[in-house]
């Protein structure tokens, strides 16, 4: 009887973590509601501006521009491959959706980089900050991305903004880690030489540490973009549109053709963005070594 009572007591016991989180979100919503509405307006405006730039011109103009970027950073092979891949997206009638997705990825990646690089610099220059930031990054990466959508929907309502916010949270960790790793990996003798010549810490950071750490930082930016693109389906579930919405609709309809076409379009965008950012990283590395 005592054993049964103990089991029943254990079944009824529950740590109130969920209630604490709910109370915290309610307090944040009541206290900072106007601030989050301002953020929503800013993020939505950024997205709509980039989306307008990609969708308004004829598709062939955008393709030429993207192929020219690929040629500039890597050469004619990547330019030709990009041209073929983007024409395939047009042939699949997914161009507008692909540009919506590209706009979301570019905005979310830009915001994630603007947050992650300063945090990585701070972590590299302060062991205490590094010890605080690392477990937070672990939490952000291991928490299922769907969980971020619940407070994001409450704070920013249905639409593209919750998808952007969830993408930023999920994707920024590699940018922080690789920025910190790159700066900490700079040869101490080079830093000490800068100090010996009377350079200030900020000047050492700008002229020595950041240039030498740039290949690692660019690798972090590459990973931020790739993780951002992996979130497009989740963003589509909260009204972000684009290829993510196409995948969600194909899942609801059991439409294999639509799902395959949207998936191929995501893959083409991923390859293009990965090759361009990787080539930029190699360029920075070559400049640094020279």
C-alpha cells in the first residue's frame, strides 16, 4: 500500500518549468509588447524590401546578377552551374517562391551575423563571457526549433517575422563559436608584437585579430546561412510563405510532385549560397596569407 501511494504521489508531482515559462512569456508580452511590435515592423520591412528587389525585376535579370556574383567570387564554372540551377527553378514554376525564401534567408542570416560576430568577439576577449555564452548556445542549438515558434507566434503574430526570429535563434550559434575560435586561434606572438608597438586593444582587434580570423569567421557565416536555409520549412508552417509553404502543402496533400519540386529548389539555393560563401572564405584566407 505504501508503494502504491508513493507511485501515485510521484505521478502527481510535476516540476513547474512549463508554468514558469508561460508566466515569463506573459510578463514579457505585457511589459515589452510595444517593443516587439516595433521589431515586427522592422523585420517585416526588411524582408519586404529584399523580397521586392528579388521578385520585381524579370527573372532573367536576377539570374544574370546572381550568376555574375558567382563568377566574381569563384569563376565561370560556378557561374554556369548557378545559371543552370536557377533556370531549373524557373522551369519548375517555383521562381517567386524561391525568391521569397531567399529573401527570408538573407534577412535572417544578416541579423544573425550582426548578433553573433559581436558576441563571438566578446567571448574571445573574456573568459567569463565565454563560460556564460557557451551553455546558452548549447541550449539554443539543442532545443527543438518548433519550441521557438510558440513564443515567437505570441510575440510577433502569424507571418514571416516568427519564422525570421526562430531562424535567427537557431542559426546564430556557429557564427558565435567560429568567431571566438578564429580570434582565439590568432598567434599570440603577433598580438604581443602589436602590443609592443603601442597598439590599443581595439586597434589590435581591427588590424590583427579580425583579419587573421576572417577565414574562420567566414566559415561561421557560411554555417549561419546553411542553417537558416534549413529552417524554411518551419518558417512556412507559421505563414512565412516561399518554398517552405510549398513543402508544408505537399505534406498536407500527400503531393509527391510538389514536394519534390520545392525540395529541389531548396537544394539549388543551398548549393548556390554554400559555394558563394565558401569561395568568399577562401578569398579572405588567401588575402590573409599573402
